[in-house]
């Protein structure tokens, strides 16, 4: 399997739709045949191949129809368990400091009295 060497989400989407199309062609299927096998509308498959837009459910159905469902196992693998020492050494997430709201000025110029 080739690794993604893209730098943006749009490039990854394009690469996946190109791979999907090539896999369909290699299987000797037309778009209509694959759409029927996958149980997705033909128009949805066309948009998936052309623009990379589809629901996750449609992508999974197409992957099953192309016998490519095993590749989903590598998507979002679980992270390795951390020891308590790893957690302690991990830098704290930086949060912006919150500022207090200022009290409105009264007409007489006194602060906080209404």
C-alpha cells in the first residue's frame, strides 16, 4: 500500500478518489455496476470518483464492493497506552488566559454603581 505524501485534506481526498476509480477499473466494473453492487446511487458514485464527495457510509459500501474493507483497519489506529510518567512529562496544553469583564461606567463616572 502506498503512503499518502499529500499536504492537505483536499489532496488526500483526491488521492483516495483516484485510487477508488483505479480499483474499479482494475476490477473491470463500470460506475453503474459498482454502484449497484455497493448499493449506492449511481450519481453518488460519480461524485465520489470525480470530486471525492460522499458520505462515510457510501465510501464504506463502495470499499466492501471492491473488497477493500480491510484497509479501514489502518484508519485511526488506537494509540499506544501511556505510562503515568509519560503523562507527567507531556507538556500541558496551552490555553489563552481569560480576561475579566469590565464593569460598566455609570453616568456620573463611578465604577460599578448603578
